C-alpha cells in the first residue's frame, strides 16, 4: 500500500500576470508546504501584491497554473472564484465592512460556511478575546484604531480556517511598538493553526522575523529563495544584499588586513584570491588589526552604528550600547565574517 502524502499548500508554476501591456509577474514558481510561512520581500512595484491577488483569485493568470491544497484553482482555461478557494486574506488597508461591528465581521465567514448564527457569534467572540479585543466586539471600523482594525481583520481571516493565509503588508500602517506586537501575534496564531501563509512586505526586519523562508522579488521575478539566515548571509547579488540589510563591500586585501579568527563562507579563500566580499555591520568588531577612522556615529537606542573609513573605502559597524567613539576618532577593527559575492551573471 502506498502511503498517502499531503499536497503542498501552494504550488504555483510559471505564473505570469499582465496589466494590459505591463508584465507585473513574470514566470514565478512557488512551493509552500502546510504550516510554512513564506515571505515575499521586495520594494514597491516588485509584484508582491499582484502575486497575492493571483493566489487569492482577484486577478486572472496570463500564463501558468496555481494549485492550493491540491486543488487546481487557476490555469489557462480555469479560474476558481475567490470565495471557493481555501484561502483567507488580511489586507494592508484592513478591508473591513463599515456597516458591521467587530463581532459580526468575524462571525460572517463562519456563517457563510454554514455555521449557525449563535455558534458563529460565540466562536467570533472567542477569537476576539484571544486577540485581546473582546471588549471591542460591538464597535464598527470607524470607532477602532488602526491596530484594532488590523486585529479584527486577522480574526476574520482566522475564522475561515483556510489552508492558506495571504497577508498583504499587514503591519505597514502601524507604529513600531504595535507593529512588533502584531507580528508576534500573527506568528503565534498561524503556527497554532497549522496552515500555510504567504506574507508580502517591503520591511526586511518583518520579513526576517516572521518567515520560515523568504523569496526576494524584483520586477516581477524571484531573485532568491531561502531561509532568513541564508538570504541575509549569502545574497546572490548586490541588489539582494542591499534589500536584506545594511551592506558594505571590501576587497580581499582588506579582509586579509582585517582578519582575526576569520570565519564564514568565503573566508578560506578570502586572503588568497581577488574578489569582492560582503561585510554586514554585525560581522565587524572594534579592536583589531585594521586601522579605521570614525566618520559618522548614529545612536539607535539598543545599538550604535558607526561609519568607518578603511583602506580602500568605507564600512558600517554596529555594536550594542551607547557610543564609545566620537566622529574623527582613530580606532581599529577586525573582520569576523565575510561572504564572497558571486560574479555578475
């Protein structure tokens, strides 16, 4: 007897989406497993929302096919409408119905699925309590803050219990503290639910914090896919390096001058071959063999960023705590890790 296998939550092959003569998504392949969160990371206009809308069924495909939980929902001659797809979406601009209060908003998808009204309201009240907004059940969107509206939107999505959650810049309009709180809430809830999620954002800190894997999008194409640590530490090109965090580039001779217990990819050949090497701010430490001059100091609260002039260029160094060097100071640093950048294609 052949063991049964669970199909991928999302399987997209050769997805192309055009807006008239403009190609918004070009030949995208995606595979997302149940329980996995894939983050689409890219700048505005890179195709993140378009790809989400194609998965949701709000946009048709020009080419390609999409399967959700083993169900073919889009191809050249087939398009399943959004309400019949096993997905739930959390929108960037909340997308709440102005005439419904929070309780009815969350109960609605359950009632559409055939749950009795009283039971749907009971479950909706439980969800609102779990998201710490139970006392707002009777309020309409105009009476809620942005963070409260986004929690209602998340509760509405959770109420559907879909195979795939689609999240479009869900914290883009929230301030820093509230953004972090809602990010943690989403991760906790989605993991508890066991469903897959495709999460679009332009915020690299959010992407690295919530993702199991990250897909970097540029001009409608996927440039790199990997775990957060991989896309941060081993970017495929300069664009990917800059997208995923502060990046400095140095030559092999600077690495050789600054090495001190050097480790990391590319380190074995770094002192023996020419090339360009990525150095992240957290891969540098003060006090070492490389002479530097401090040209800029930025205190960030939890850490301090220093821009340093080194032989042949500049680098950014980051260390915890308050500044201990002033602009113009002479110091030294060591290089603890590098990544040798691939040759341009």
